[in-house]
């Protein structure tokens, strides 16, 4: 029976009792007395039932009292709702405990902070890595307890798209990787990982490449110096030795280029994220200088420049020059004589400056694109060697882009040509609208 049906039944019972009381009243000659007696009895019953319900509400853990009629039904319903809520709460608590346990067992430090930056929760690894104690530090401002300048800058910056690695001050220096995820109304989950070992291995790798390249430079200079001297007096060279000596000279030159690029790459890598002295670089002047230099190396090729901005970027002139030069030289190397190489740059309304180098050459098949910026990755060995490439050009471009907060994107179609673009985030000068073709 539905709950409202019970109400009708209750009213029916009451009316029946009233009718009975009236009948008995008429029989004994006192209708009002019989009626009052019956109504008073019902009132006492209702008040007693109400008291039982209210005392159960005071002790909800206890079983509900037995009740009949509408009261029994009400108690049953309330008990069912209460049991359902209790089960839901315990399931929720179980899930929360489970999640907390898994976070607690994380090797990474996990910290939850609210919109004011106050600690809501942290795990044991956060204590090991950052010295945060839970629950003692609950409600405290995280930045007043963790006082690493780079960590504070990252947290206050609000741009959490990329994780950040920072070194702790003091000795022994440790490196932490911090990742922040925002949720709710300004709440944040912070994951901290100790990456000291990884940073050390990476440092050793960089130092090794740098040192080996440096050590190779002197013997190579001596070898190619002697070869050049010998080949300068080719009249004295026996005929059967001429070709081998020329090939030795070519290979020595290739090795010198390789060592030069490796040294340059390790220098750029070492400077990544540590550059303090930034300069304002005018890409227009840089392109003019580059075009002049390439005129000597590739006199038959025209480089078209389309400039729609006089905007400047913050960075290192030599690094930017080497990156853009690699892109332009590649465009020349991998496109046939007579086809255009177009270098264009301009800023959009958001101030994003894009420099792109476009050729109508061989193009690159799609499957090679994701690996193109890896060191020594070549689409086709023979075509690269013929052009004298070291296989490090695009790796240099990638690192220069990263250290200038720029994004390198590549569009290419096999047989049609390629376009390599560098998108720089900041522009420091007003944009013009002239078209400069050289
Ligand atoms: P490399 O010294 O061999 O040119 P890079 O790192 O500069 O090395 O380039 C990697 C590979 O990408 C090259 O070997 C070449 O196959 C391909 N590549 C680079 N630029 C272009 C381009 N503009 N057109 C076609 N292929 C290109």
C-alpha cells in the first residue's frame, strides 16, 4: 500500500471510532462524554507513538521500535532510508580510505592544498622529500613550509601544463620534479618526485659527449691540417695516392663538422633552462646576415624572405642563428636547384611570432616525422651524406626551440616539399605590415 493510502486508512479508522463513540453516547445518553473519551484515547496513542519515534531519532544507531499502522510504516521507511544512507556512507568511506592508502603508499610525495594554498592532506613521501608532516601541518600555508624559490614561482605562476624540475639549494643538491593538477574551486594536487639520479645520469651523458668531442677536436685539426698541406702541393703527390688522400680529407672534414655540431649541441643542452643573460634578437637582421652567408655557400639558390613583422624575441643570438641556419640549409639541401626556399615570419594578434622555412623539395613521409629531431635520425642515409649533413641539425633546432620556449612544428608531403615552423611565445616590439622580399 502506498503511504497516502495508509493516511486514508487512518482517517477511516478515526471516523469509525467517532461513529462508534456517537452510537455508544446516544445509547448511554452522553454523546459528548463518549466522543471526548475516544478522541482523548487516540491523542494519547498518537503522543505515545510520537515519543517513541523521537526517542529513536535521538539514538539512531538502535533498532527502530515496533509500531503498527501508519506509525509502523513510517518507522520502517525511515529505518530503510537510514540503512541505505549508512551503507552509502560506509562505501564512500571505504573508497576514500582505499584512495588514501594508495596515495600514502606512493613513492612520490602527494600534497593536497586548497585555493588559499593551505595544506589539506599530504602523504608519507611528502614528509621524506619536503619535510611536511600530516596531520600536524594540516591548514598551514604550503609555501611557508617549503621555501624553495623555484617551487614557489611554479606554484604561484599557475601555468601547470608542463611539470617543472628544480634543484634544492645547499649540499647535497637534490632535484625534484613537481607536477600540479588543479581541481575543484582552486584546489590543487601536487606530486613531487625525486629525480636526482636521472639528472645525474643525464649530466654524465652530456659531459661525456662534450668531453669526447672536445678531445677529438685537436687530433682532427692536426690530421686535416696536414692533409690540406699535402693536397695543396698535389703536383708532388703520386697519382695512385691522390684519390685516397682527397677522400681522407673529405672524411676528416665530415668528422670535424660532426664534432663541431656535437660540441654545440652539448653546449646548448647544458645551457637549457639556465640562461640568465637573455638578449633581444631581431630576427629580420638575423635573416639578412644568414642570407649573406648562404649566398657564398649556395650562390645558385635564392632565399625569399617574407616579413610581416619587426617583432623581436628574447634569447641567444648564436643559438637562434644556428637553428634557423640549419632549417634553411636543410631546405636548400633537400630541394632541387631552381625551386624556391621561402623564409617567412610574422606575428598574429596574440603576439605569437612564427618563423617558417618552406621548400618545394623532396618532402618527408609521415612515418618519419615523429623521429626527425632525434640525433642522427635520417630519412635516407644516401641523400643526407650527399648533402654533407651530420644528422644533428634538427636535434639542435629542437633544443634551441625548447630553450626559447618555442614550439617546432613540421609539415611535409612526400614529393611536394616541407615547412618547418618555430612559434615563439613572446614578442617585444610592435608589428609592422611590410612585405620584404629579397
Ligand atoms: P642532416 O644533417 O642529415 O640533414 P638533420 O637533423 O638536419 O640532419 O635532418 C634529419 C633528416 O631530416 C635529414 O637526414 C633529412 O632526411 C630530413 N630532412 C630535414 N630537413 C628536410 C627538408 N627540408 N626536406 C626533406 N627532408 C628533410
